[in-house]
C-alpha cells in the first residue's frame, strides 16, 4: 500500500487501521423473538487493497473484518468480512460483505471524495444494491433493508446500522440495530 493508494480511497481513506470500541449496543430478536438489548465490544481491521478495476470502471478498495463480543463473553457473537469500495467516477461508496450465518449484502450510496461520513443502503430484490439470505433466514428473519452510516473523525469511528427484518407473526418489521464508537489503536 502506498500513500498514493490511500489518497485514492476518497471517503474510505480514514478507515485504514485497527479499531476497538466497547460502547456497542445491539438490539436484536431475542430467543423468544421479542427484543434483546446487548452491550458489546468490537474490533475492526481495515486494510487498503489498492486498485480494483472492472474494465473502464476504476475503483479503490479496503478489505475489512469485524468481530464483536457481548460484554463479559469470551466467544464472539458476530463476525463479518468484506470490502468497502470507492468509485470516484460515479461518486459511489459500496460495502460488500458476508455474515457467516448465510447472508450476503452489497450496499451502496453516494459520497464526495472529501466526505468523512457516508451512508450505504441495500434492499432485498434489488439488482444492484441487494441482500441474499439462506432459506431459513429468508423465511424466519427476512432481511428487507440494510442501512449503515459511518463517520470518521481522526482516530474516532462511529457507526449506526439498521437491518430491517420481517418475522412471521409480527405485523410490524423489526429494526435490528447496532451502534458503536471505536478508537484507532494501530495503523
């Protein structure tokens, strides 16, 4: 990775590094399909992968991985891995990721090169920014929408995430939300 590659990451440039935070709050379906609120700690690692080209589309990317532990628990309750991509030509930022429970998401939004905050969204059924789940999750916890807003200010990273679920027996959608504030602990 060169400094030139970092300069080409647009709104993603501030993400590169290792981050930790213990202020997380996860609001998720409980075992009885009600609501459970769990505090958590988290570690995120972002690495610049440089240029990513699709013929005439020229992007720059960041590979990432996230691990989260409920407060006091030795084993993680959540992991995901994927890529953030910046397409300066269309002013588009994207997040492509996999959750090992059998969900893949490609979310996108617009941003400028100088932005320190951005939002990406996906909807089930979209041909461009969409969501695919395994058959059980699609039937019992269908993810209809995903939205993530990230903000970086120096060595402080804050995010808010809303995953809208449709569950049998519930008239209203369930908003599975996550939020955290992390500090950069390494380059």
